[in-house]
């Protein structure tokens, strides 16, 4: 070795004293020596054995061929700082092949490469050095110890600078990525990990630290403790855990002190930075090997002032996410999040999952009787028990006001398990309240179904359970869904056809039993099915009432009846009346009376010729509303009749309060009339009508025997197939012209 190497060494000792990139003593620089000459390995180790750069010694790995070098790279490549590589080994370009493998296949761009060759004629081409990022090329004869030290230190410093840049880039990437995906579940974790990584790279430390804050709402915690939001290095396993779970008392105390005094702490072994963005505060703990200088502190101040805005945004967006996916009262997932869970719910092999909806019976009574605040306490109490009674693998959510969703393995999500939850009373404020529930269940065996479909099926089952008189639960059945879909399609078609004026009003004549002359007609709604037939009123009238369309249809029937009365006048039948059925939704319309009177006035009809028929069920539903409306209409001369009398078990006291003109004997009682038999109920109704001063009309008279019997009872009028079937208006005019002659 040259005698002046000590001077070279002194130069590099000065470089070594630079503390910009100091590291912990337990870390090493891993160097791979690749050469087919054992002596080169030995000399290299001797020349570099005492080198400590930035408080880190060298650790040697050895390979004696290109193949061994590739194997070593495969095992240690991520940790290698540099490679001392022989160009010519088992082949003239073996070293070049190792370089290509490192850069092109292993994709390792950080390790530095120094090429060495004992044969100067095998110098690499210029493009090889440029394309494969090779630091240096030396012949073995010129690579003295001093020059070797120079090359190694220079390469290690280059490697360290590259790693620092990469670490900084990684920190920024984490921050940018988490900021761009703030609505994702783990954005707080990613953002805070990015803070640790970026700060560490700024001041030349390994990414080793954690970010802590009082973040119960962000992490869905109910307490006010300090939690670890994000971490890097050895602390990463503590993310989302309380700070008290850390065994290192010094770290816990330092973080708590920082949050308490709201300022940075700079110590020789650690630094705690105080982060504050519009009241959202955090403490960033970093392990250090020395106290920071003023330049580093200034740099951190600038960085923290910028990052605090992002930290505030992370909090705000998490609050927004909670508003979108969490129920504000119970902190359970809401309907939207529950559907997201159902979208991804896949049963394990050989098992089934179930979705259940649980509805609290008569919850509105609790709200009305005890107050909404206590009702809210009850909802929270139910949520807490559901969450406690089911394992974490089972999803529990609040779907609506008093409806909870439960999803997971059928062994846990079933009617027995859910009913067990509600066996004991619930604590709400100062009250202990027993509650009952209805449960709708839908099994999911693995077929590809959307979350909305599963929720819809569970809701169908819940509606079945609500209608059940024997059980408080029901299971979804495909035929129920088909029936429901058919009903919805029929409602849609009814609405479309009514808008397009495809509904028809037919008329069935009513006759005086004594003379059999036509005295009036009943207006009957008909709905063509588009194929030459008609959809029965027993099918579409309940659908019209269910959908609320009955009010508009009923008004059209009233107006059409008045219009037909005006046409009857023109045809010379001014003494005939038309009877029209009225439903309870029409009575609930505050403008119902005005609409009836307007229809009469518009068509210049006498009110006495319009008769409104109401069923007993309408009478008993909301009697006072009906009485008030009919009384007003009666004062204007409109006739009133009770349809299907005797089928609704109406109260006789209410019967006396209605301003009635006529009782209609239901067809079921008329059909009881047979030769040699008496029809006691029909007789009673006719007698009652006579006692009350009301006329009576028999429906469904189909035989002469029935007509004669009703005449003997004293019944005034009749309608039925014996006299005429329902018919369109044009056919009615022809019928009247022939029948009345």
C-alpha cells in the first residue's frame, strides 16, 4: 500500500464527521463483493474492515460467480448499499450480466456499483455505464486502499442520498395518496404515516415514529383518550390503539406532555412535534439520535404549517364520511354503508349468510308518550345491545328510524338468536322498557346479488312478519317478490292507462220492483286489459287505493257521471239518477265537497240525480269526517246510499247519524233466496230501512224468484242480471229506448 494513504484517510475522516445523515450504531452498510479470485475478497475486507461511515460499519457479502451474485441479490437485494463487481469471471461479460439482472430484472435502482477488472482491455462501453447507473470503473491494479476508500465512501454517500430522496418521495406519496382518497376507511392512517415518513426524510432520520391525537370520533371510539392514528417503523403495529398500550413510558409521557403544553419538545433521544389545524391537534413523536439544530427546526416549522392544513382536511373529510356512512345517533353503520357491506358479503364454503331487518313494535307510541329524547335513548340502548350480543364478524346497522339491519353467518343471524337479544327490558333514561320486535329474514347462499336486492328481500319478509298474527318473524319467499313485482307493474300500468284516458265508465240499470221501469243506474268502473278483456275491479280498485290513485280516479268518475247525466237529459231521460261509489281517501280530501258541487254545476245537473254510495267500511273508518262531508252534500240535495249493507257490522248509533236516502241489500243476502227457504238477513234489512224511512234496493237479483221474494218483503228497487248487465253508455241509451217503451 502507498505510504501516504494516511493523508487520504484524514481527508475522509473529515467527511465522516459530517452529521447530516447520522444513523443508529446498530445499522450497517451491506456491501456485496463479487469476484472469482478469493484473494480479492480477502484484500477488500482488510482494506475496508475498519471503515465506519455515519456511525455505521460495513457488512460484507461474497459471491464468486455471476450466478452466485444473482442469488445473493435475490436474497439481500433490498438491503444492499453497493456492489464491488468483477467484470470478467466465468465469462467475459459475467459482470455486465449481473448489472443487467440487478437493474432490469430485480428492478433495484438504489445499490451503487463499482466495476473492477484485472484486464483493462475489457473496459465497459460508455453506454453500459450510462444505461445501468454505474458509479465507477477501476482496474484492480490502480484501486489502492486510499482510492478504494474514496470510491466506497463516495458510493455510499450517493446511495444514502438516493435513499433519502426515495424516503422523501415515499412520504409525499403517502400524504398525496391519502389526501386524494380521504373518504377511504384508512386515510387517517395513510396520511399520518406519510407525516412521519416525510418529516424523517427532511431531517435525515429513518422513518421511525408515530402520530397521536384525541381522535375518538375518527376511530369510532367513545372515550376521550389519546390514540395512535398512524405510525412507521417499529410502532406500526400500534395503529388505532390507545397510547397506553405502548410499553415505553417515556414515549407516552412525552406525547401527553406535548398535547398538554401545546408546543414542540426537542430532546437528545426524541422529538415531539405539536400539530394544530383549526383545533384539530396531534403530537408527532420521532426517535432521534441527537437534538435537532436550528436549521432543522426551522425547516420543520415550515413543513408543519403546510401539513396542518392537510391534517385538518383529513379530519373534516372523516367527519363527512361519518355523516355519509354512519348513523348520527347510534354510531352504527347507516343504510348506505349496510348496503356496501351486503354488496361484498360472500358466504364461506358450505355455509350460508342471512340478512335480517328488526323493527321495534309501536315505537311511535314511546316517542309520543315519553318524548323523543327518551326514544333516542332507547334506540341507542338497542344498538349497544345488538353490537354487544353479536360478534364483530356480524354487521349491525341502523337502517331507518326504528329498524336495524343484521348481516352475517346464518348460525348467528337467525330468528331465535335475535329474539334472545330482546328477552330482557332495555334501559332508557330513568325507564326500563320491555319491547317487542318484528323480524324479516333473507338467506344468502352465495348467488351474485346486489346489496339493494338483499335488503329489499329482507324488507319483504319484514312486511310479511308485520302481517302475521302467529309469529314475529318471517322468511323471504320468491313468490312473494313476484307477487309484489306484479302488483307494482299493475299499478304502473293503471296510472299510465288512467292518464291516457283508457278507463271506461259503464252503467247497470236499477229498476222499480213494482213497475220494473228503470229509475237509475250505478256507474261502474271498467279497465280494459288491451287484449279484448277487462281487469276485474276487485283486482285494480285495492291497488288504486293503495297507490293513492283512487282520489283522481274517483274524481274522474264523478265528473264523468255528471257529464252523462247531462247527456241523458238531452236524450229525454231527465228523471233518471246515477249512483257513484266513494272511497275513504276521497273523503279525506278537504276539497271533496267542493269538487262534487263543482262537477254538478259545470254540467248543470240537479244534485238529487247524483247518488253517492258509501260502504260500511268507509262509514266505520273515520265516521266523523264522512258524516260532516255527507251532511254538507245532503244540504245541497245530493242523495246518499249505503252500499253492501249488512256486511260491515256497522254501529246502529252511527247509522242514525248519517243523512241517508237508501240502503242497498248486498248480493250475498239476495243469493240466499231459494224456493222454500227464507232470507232472514235480507228481510231484516228491508224492515230496518222501512223503520228508518229509507228506501231499499236489492243487488244481484238474477232470478224471478228472487225478485218476487224481495217484492213480498217490501223492497223498493233492484239491480241485477235479471234486468240488465253493466254496459257502456251508448249501449245504455239503446237499452233505455227499448226497455222503457
